[in-house]
C-alpha cells in the first residue's frame, strides 16, 4: 500500500514498499514539459533534462555521475513528455541512500556549465536527426501536429534545431528555477527501502522553494473536417497514423477508450492486426494507441506498409472503426480485452520502477491516486454499450486525422477515402 506525504514546500513524497523485491527505485516527476513552453523555448524541457547529468559540485562531470551508480550495478535515466519530466535511479535496496543522493544532487546542484551546454547541443541535434530519419518513431509526433497544429501541444517535445542552437545558459537557469519548484515535484520511492531512506529524502528535497504551480497552454479549438498531413521522405516503407480526437484522462469515458483501443489493435489477435496483416498481408506493423492529456486525447492506429498498400490499409482501418461504432462487441471479446488489461498491469507492476511510475504519474498530473486494484475495478465496470457509445462519439469526420511519412504518396487518393 502506498503512502502520500506533502512536505512544507509542497513537494509530494510517495512511498510504495514492495517487500518481495530486492530492488529500489527513486523517481522524481516534475510537472513540466513541452506543453509548458513558448515557441522561443520549445525544446528546453528536454534539453534541460540532458543537462542534469553533466556535473554538480559534488560530482563534477558526467563520468562522475554515471560512475556513482555504475559501480553498484544501478540503472538511471530520464524522460521528457508534453506534460511531465521524470528522473529515476534503480539499485539494489542496500544502495538506496546512494540512489537518493545522486538524484537529489543532480536536480538541486547541477552546474549547467557553458562548455557542457555547447557540447550537448550536438548530441541533441543528432537525436533530432535520429527521430526524423526513423518514421516509426516520428509518425506519432506528426499525427499530434495534425491534431493540435501550431501550438505547444502540436510541437515536437525535442524542439527545433534553431532553438537548440540558440538556448543560452541563462535560459536554462531561468527555466529550472521557475519550473523545478516544490509544488511541481512528486518523489516516489518504491521497492525495498528503510525508514531512514524516507527521512533522507525529506531532508534532501525540503530545500527546494515552494514556488507556484506550473500552468500548461491550452489546446486549440476542435477541428471541423478530416485532416491529412504528409511528410515526403525517401523510405522503403511508408508509415501512417490514422485516428481521431477523443478524451482527456480526466474524462469518465477514458477507461472505456482504453478498452476500445485494446479491442481494435493492442495485440496480435486484435481486430485490426487480424484484418490488416493476417487476412490481407498489407503491413507488418499494426498497433492502436490511446493517449490522454489534461484537456484532450486521441485514439490512433499506426501502420507500416509499402506505398502501394497504404490506401487499402486505410480503408480497412476506417471500415473497422465504422463497424465497432455500429455493432456491439461480443461479451467474450470485451472480457478478453479486460483480461488483457488486467494481465498487462500485473506484469508491469512486478518492477519497482513501474510501481513508482504508476503512482507518481497520477500524482503529477493531478489525477486521483488509484491502486492497480481500483483501476481494474473501474475497467471492469465498462459495458458493451459503453464501448459502442464511445466509438459512436469519437469516430466522426470532424475528429479524423491521418499522418503519413513516405515517398510519392498519392495525397489525392487518400483525401478521397478519408471519411467515416
């Protein structure tokens, strides 16, 4: 069972003991990401994430930071999304204090040296090249730009090359001081740890100023017609993402949306995997994703196929979208989707890092803190009519979007068939 404490400076501390594991994870989540950025600062959340690993007064270099955890076989990393940024370390529980010290040290005492900033620009520019040259990784970013256009929600989290080249040390210091404040931080300790570890965590993080809660930028108004966005790129395979606007993670329909995504394309026995790949051989990759944000969300299906098969694949996906909106799913199919969800959650929460993420993500986003059991109970209450009702609501032309990355794409043909 978890415990949530709030420190005087607003930092929330989650403790999740797991007696059956030897591992320990500290995960610090910060309510900041690309949705909190202006155009001039687009990409700074991600760049700043990199800079936390470049040196502190205590550990003056990237080598010193990584060596501290490498010497005990630890794992550490960080990630930036549109609405939150996370930093974690996972070690044997016997080294919990070391993991706490390293993560606190980098977040509180990083030097942000100019020479390291200059060096890291090249690293991030190459990371941008990697994404742009890998359509499987880049296609969902292009899809989100269809949905949200020229807004922070539609911009790439990694930022633009122009911004990466121009950020100054003062930009990093200003963003760090204004966003990494107590009311925006959630610290999760999960796995095997001692009472002393909790006390040390409080000691480390109580020095952060309370500050004010960060505010995200709003999404644009809803669309009125289908949107097609094509990026011409010479590739052997064309990648596409075809989906619809849906619900925020605060919406009561979100659990139903998750099950709808599972039924359509989460597994190798899902409707779209069977229809697109197994029955017609149109593609290798077929997968449906559901994403939620504070005030919006979507369901989309990603496919990798030859350019000659793209129109046929899109037609099949749209046909399945229409079908699930018109016909009730069977009781057996809905039970299978629920059991799939239950099984995935059980496997996921075997590890301390995923347990830390489970609770800290809910906390940093302002969601009610649900245990796995409570969330599964929520999923189990979804009915066949709920699935049909939600499918009817979201599978509409005024929410339909298609993003494509490939070469010699027949945009006219795609535009003609892009309707529900």
